[in-house]
């Protein structure tokens, strides 16, 4: 019996259907992908078989995607739905979320956008979890903010967590304001960032909203995450450096930092990470593996390793007895990272 999750892909363009079949085949869950070239055909298929997820183009003849999504939400409330469009229109986005779609996505064009799209789809295919936000289950609020900022969107995020309602204003990919209860600006943003789950919806952008947050979104996320780590007293991590996060947040493109000693289980410094211990274990294992490779090649001791992926660049660098693991925005060149790393090494104890 085939237990793979089934996806229904609805689009009237055969070339795009073929393209996205190839993209969807990269999903870790290896779903069974079915296709429909019209809204009528999609509804007929839903009548005859069960699907975990439907991805629907919004611009189709006769019965458009919004009509299909409206019918599906009423008849199949458990079906996860994704609205896919090439039209940049905030009204489309608002109408789609008003219909209850789990995810609204502009058709991805770059490798980075495709990877983010696949991560979101995979989260919708897995079983329900107790945490996470609608459309990116098992993801944190940090992931949600990064998705919108990387795409350089302009919108207002409205987040509901039990009795609490909050808003985050994003303009051209930067967070400009946040509000929850009687908090506003950075304190409000940090409070919202601590939420583990809930529901969100996107509202039209408000370009006239006064800006109270002046940091870049990378710096804001880094500093807010560190403040949360300190407030939770997470094993004393970075307790000796209460202002270090604020200083590091000024380094352009730096997304996270770990400073590790070979003989200490806890990181000496951890900024911008929700689970520093897991990353620390990976960094140590990588150091050991590459060190063994260097010995076999007689290349000498490890000094620097760079790992590139669509979302970011990860660097491992030894300085004295300390291993530094840093994450950088993918837009930075290695020359820029090398220069910025000098500032990091000057600020952190080695």
C-alpha cells in the first residue's frame, strides 16, 4: 500500500505543470503528485480520491483559483491548500488568506526561493504539530519573518496567540514596527518572537506607518533571539557578555554566531540561535571530520571552512583554542565575510 502523501497540482499551463512536477519531486517525503489542468477537473479528482495538499494557480479560465479554493475550504476543511501565482497583487494575497489557505506564494524563480518553497510545502505535508504557525508548521516566528524579509515583501503580519493579538509591519523586506498589548517597537518584536505557535494572516502594507525599528531585520532577529536566550537563563550561555549581542548585531549580514571550546560542552558564546547545542554538536563533528581529511591529505591544521547554501553561508574558523561557527546572509561575498569575520574575532574571546 502506497503511504506517500498525495499532492494535487492545479494549473492550466502544461509547461509550468511539468516544471513544478520536477520541483515537487525534490520534497523529502517523496509525495505522489497528481495534476489537473482546470478547476473543474481538480474538483472532480477531489471527489474521487483523498489528498493531503492542493497547490492551485490563481489565474485560470472559467473557474479561477480563488473560486476553487473557496469551494475546497467548504467541502474539504482538512485539506491543506497553497495558492500559487505569478501576479504580485496584495489584494490576491488578502483574498486568498481570507479564504483560509495555508500558504500564499509567488511562483518561485531563483534557487533560493525554490528551496524556501519546498521547505514550506514539506511542513504542510507532515502530521500536525503542537507548535508552529499556519503554513509553516514546525517553523518558528524567526522563520516566518525571514521568509517575508528575504522576499522583500511589504505587508502587515497579524499574529494571534491565544487571547493575544499582535502586528508586525514589514516594508520592502525590513521590519519597521511591531505592536502587542501596550508594547511597541523592539520590545514588542522581542515579545512576539518568543511565541511558539498560533495563527497568522497577512494584511495590506501600510507605507505611511511611522518607523520605530531602525535596525536591519538580520540585526533585529539576532539581538531579539539573544535577549530571549538570556531571559530563559539557558545554561548561562553568553551570560558573561550581556552587551555582545547588541554589538554583533551591527555587523552587516551576520545571522548567528557560536564560539566553542574543545574541552567545554557548552558554547562560550551563542547569538541568534534557538538551539545552539545542536549546531555546536554539528560544528564539532564537522571540525573532526575535516581535520581527519586534512591529516590524510597532509594539508596541515584546519583554519577555515565555508559551506554555501541558498539561504546562507556557514563558516567554521579556528582561532587559538576556539572554534567559531558563523552564519551569514547569502548575498555577501566571501571577501565581505572575511573582512566582517575580523570584527567578530576582535569582539569575541578566543
